[in-house]
């Protein structure tokens, strides 16, 4: 039976772990404890009904006609799990939560697991301050990489990929301020990804999209303005402060470029920096308000290798529309040294490096009045005969790691998970089979312009 009273969506807290427990008869005639989906559409882990109960779970539907196995879920505050797929929900879900306190859930990786995918089926918390800080409500994620700032606001539909540090857990902690009346809601799906899985995201990708067409957006992007005011009394920004991460798109077969454009009928779809209130609303989003290159120093995105453009940084209150190519000799452009280089794990079955959009915000959102971040549509484009990727290997390059890079230096080649430390003490992670050439090492903080030539 697929219906569990009136609480089919209200998955239960895990009060115990499968590890360290012994169930002498559960293994008789059972099938693997694999992720599965109930007829109601919710994902979970296939377990013997009794084992599900012992793990603090609630069974729904059936995943085996041969045994008494059902789809098992977990939920809510103080719980932990090592199951393949679980849900972490607010107290009273699917109803909202209007109280204060902290709610923590911990995911322990099973054997052979390398990543955790976090899907915000619902995540509605209070908006950040007008200066971009999550002080009233916040979701903090610890124990995984890459690091992510506290998250707040409206993030329903967003997702994250985090790498486990060996067998160490990843914990999600939601803190809410009961002094502010607000209907919070969260239903967070947690899926463990095997090290050898084709669904494993490349290292450095906090978000990873696999469709040929789709939509990407900054965290807390929304159609409404932030009701909070900033420190100077102006309308606040929806952008979260101090973000620095990569949004990746997996190249589809026979696709060699990707085009980014603004969605129709959303004037605020690219409002990253400057004052959006003083601009004629009919002009917002237009290419004439786009700012590029060295003028983008606070909040911006980086789109590597843009076709027909000399700059790869984009900010301001408009977007010109950009197409970037994929292939050997791909230019990554001007990036902060502390930003991760995107790479495909050596154990992954994926073979192609992704298209990447880097997003950066600084710690001062006060000048960015009424900004909402960015929302871009993307479409992958078919390869032409002239643009079909080739596999050249540069010759005569010095493959040693230089500790004092200067103009024209080849910084090195790295394979696997080695990292290269530059002379100014920042770490630039270099993975896979690639070469990195330093064409400019300058600035304070140091900025490195790199060109990556890799083999596919």
C-alpha cells in the first residue's frame, strides 16, 4: 500500500544507524539496499520493513515483489543516516515552521561513496540582510568540500554537490530566529553518489547540470525584491555575500559550445552590481548596461573562452548574451588564484571537462541596491567540422612546478589530485591531464591569468 495515512510526504527521523547493528534474519532472501522510488514519486532506500523501522524510518510502497521490502525515508532534527537517499525536513512538514532554534542532520558516507548531492525540494528561509548576510535564518553545511557560505532566502529548486572527506560525515544545520515570525519550509533530499558513478560531479563544481538546455541562477535569486534595507537605508540585495564557486554543465555528445542568454520577461535576471533603482526599468538586462573585464571587481561571473569577446568577466545590470566554446586550448581567463580549477575525477566514468560559469560576490553588498543576482538560460550547440575537439599535446613545455611564477612561466602539469602552490601562498588546484601557463601574475590580491590546454 502506497498511502501512509495523511503523512505520505512527512518522512521520519532516523534515530539509529545501520552500521553497528545486527539483524540476523534481514539478509534472508533480500535484494540490495539500493536507491529506489515509490509509486508516489519520492526517492528513498529499499529496506526490509523491519529494518526500516529499526533505523527510525517509515516504509512506503514496495520495491520488491519477492520480499517485504519497502521504500524507507528519514527526516528532521537530530537525525543521522548512511542510507543512499533520505529527506531532511522541518518539524511539521509539509506544513511550515514558524519557530526558532537549531535543527541538525548528519549524513555518514557508506562504503565506496565520494559525494553528496543536496537537492532543495523546498528551502524557504528568511531573506538575508540588505547587505547580503544570513543573520536571521541560515543553513550551514560543514564537513564537505568545496566550502559554501551560509545559505538563506528562497532556494527551492537549487542543488549542491559536496565531496566527503574520506569517511567523515557531512552535517546540515539550520538555525532560525524565533523572534521573527516567518513561515520557514525545508524538504532537502540527500543522495549519496558512488566514487565510480557517472553522475559524480567534477571536482570544484558546487553545482552540476547534465541537460543539453536548462537554467542556472545564483543562490537566492528570485522574482521579488528583498524587503530588507541595507546599512545606508536603500533597498537591499538578494545576493549572498562572499560567494565563490563554480556552476558546471556537462557537455552532451557532439556539442562543442554553449550559449547563455537572459530569460524573457524578467528584467532583473542580470543585476549583479550597481544601483538597479536609479535605472529605467525598461533598460535593465540590456547589453548597454553590461560591464565587462577589469571593471568587474566586486560581484561578477566569469564565462571562460567567450566567442568574439576579449573579456570573460561580466557584471553590472545587463548581459550581452555569450557563447563559449569547448575543446582543447580552452582559455579559462582571469580568475582569482583561490578559485578551484574544475576537473574530472580520475575514478569517474565521465570523460569531458564541463562548461563552467564562476560566480563571485564580495563581502560588501551595500552599493548593490535592489540587485537580485543572475538567472541565465543555457543551450548547448552542435559541433561544426572546424570546431570538433582534437587532442593535441603541447611540446617542449617545462612540466616542473615553479615556486616563483613570472610572466611566461609554465606553472606545471599535474595528474590526479595534486595541487600546486603559487609563490603568493594561494592554492590553485590542478587536476587531470593539463598544462597551465602563467601569462600574468600580478595584482593585490594576486590575480592569475591562465590558459589550460588539456587532453580529452
